[in-house]
C-alpha cells in the first residue's frame, strides 16, 4: 500500500492524533465526504417520489450505491440489500419480524454487543422466548464443542431452536468466529443464522453466499462510511416472508382508509425519507475499501498488532498489562484490549489522550454482560486500521510503558 497517499485521503490524520478508536468509528476518506456533499450540492431531492431530473439522478445514485453494497458482500440480488440506520436497527428488524413464539430458542454467544443481546432479552421478557448463551473457550475463541452440545441438548429436550444470532468478529477482542462451520452445522439442524457483521465488514472479506448466512447486519460508520447508515442483508425468500417492521411512506404503493398494498423488496422495509447522502456515501466507502483490498487490510492490522503485542510482551508476562482475548495477535485482528495494573481504565485512557494524543476507548465496550460475568469491570481498547502506522504503534507502546512507570 502507498501509505502516504492513503493517509492523505483522511483529513483527520493530517493532525498529530494517533487514532486507535477504529472499532468504535472509522475515519472517513475525502472520497466518501465528497460523494456525500455531491448529493446536497447537485441533486438534493427525494428518492422515488418526484418526476424531475434531480430526483432521477438521485434514483440512479441510490441504485448504484445498492449495487455497490451488493457486490461488496456478494449478495445474489440487489433487493436483498436493505438500508437501515445501523447494525442495531438491522438486528431489531429481524427480531421484531421473525415469527418467534414462547418457548422458541434463540442462541447467542457470551461475547455479544448489546445490539445483539438486548433484542433477545427484550423478547424473552415480552414473549417468553428461550434465550440461550453459547459459552466461549477459555481464550475467548468460539467453542464448537459447547455449541454442538447445546444443540444436542435442545434436540433431546424437544426444544425448537429458531435462530442463532452471533457476532462475526468481536468488537471486544477482535476474534472472528468460524462462521461458515457454524452456519453449516445450524442448517443441518434446520436453524436460521444471523451474523452481526459490524466488525467483520470493515476488516475481512465477507461473501454472504459463500458463508450461506441467512441474515447479515452491518454499519457504515465502522467501514469508512457515514454515521446513521447500515445494511441488513437477507436471503430473498426469507426477507419476502417477513412482515413489515415500520410502515408509512415508500413502504406501500397504494392505500385506502382501511388497508394498503405493500411494496416489494427492498422498499418494503425502507420506510420514510432515507439518509440519501449517507447511502450514497456508504456505496463509495464500499468501493474505496474494495480498492484497498482486504488482504492489505489484514496484513497491516496483523503487523501492527504483532508489533504492539511483542513490544509489550514483558509487561504482559509480568502482569502489568492484562490482555483480553487470545495472546496470538493473528487471532485478534486490529484489536488490543487490555487493563493496566494499578490504573483505572478511564483514567489511563484520558492520560493517553492528554499527554500522548492517542485516541482510545475505555469502558465495557457495550459488552457489559461479558464484563460482569468475568468481574472485569472495564478495559482500554486500542483498535487499529489499515491507515495506522508503525510509528503510531511505537508511540502507543512507549506511552503504555511510561504510564506504568508512574506507579513503580
């Protein structure tokens, strides 16, 4: 990769900030920003509603963006791409339209983001569904043995497992689940699978037909795109069988005072005036990431994570740095999540920001259930992306060591 040119695409990187909060929000390249501004400057109109040149241009751009997302994830049909506001809305769309009844089993892992945990707790409280947790291995990787054991127990007890909804790549430790193997096993039992792809879509090549996943949800803001944009992919027949989640403008093609006629996919699920500039920007983000290439993304993230892990190996060994997740950086993507002995994570993250200009995230990272279950109340997460550099990684290593020295 031509790192100098790549970094020039990102205005934020022209400052001295070491931006290591990419798992929360990726930075935006000028190509995406310019594409979004193009909408407001050249054709700020309504999609699918007006009969003039500006609206026709917008219709074309939305179709181009949908096709870009379709190609990015390898969907069979453009109609299988539903635009939402984020991963959370995409998961809630499925949770609120899938025909789940009392006693139906929904499985999730013990490492889910609240976006893929709370909808099922809500349905457990509201509909009395049976929400079950698949426990991870001791190193936080997915445990196929525990998964298959749980499947067999449900089968033995005559329980209907309706859905398995799993994080694809964890925002907590960067571990990617063996999705293809999980999906194959689930389908052998007649179970639908949804993946939370918020952290996988920006970092690894995802082809939904190759995975054979039934639903796949992801957000634009974590993959160089605008905030307030997301996607729900679903197999066409499955999406077509679901009732509507939100109804109103654009979701019908006719109505009376008593009834209405539902639009076809994807409009069926895209109610009201949409975030048009965001959708167009998301399409541009897909094209930008595809040009970078996921082999380059993985290579840079793995290199930086190994550099950080090796640079702090003595502190990890002596317990001053407690690493969350597997020791092997290859299994953690671009995420280095840790605690510092003797320091509150929020305090340490603020010191990193004020003294070293390093942007990190401290807290439970929306995985409160896992943190409560392990009695690790908070941690500091450094999350790197392809535009981060060796120099920045070394600044981070040095900062961690200097902060630890303050308490020695």
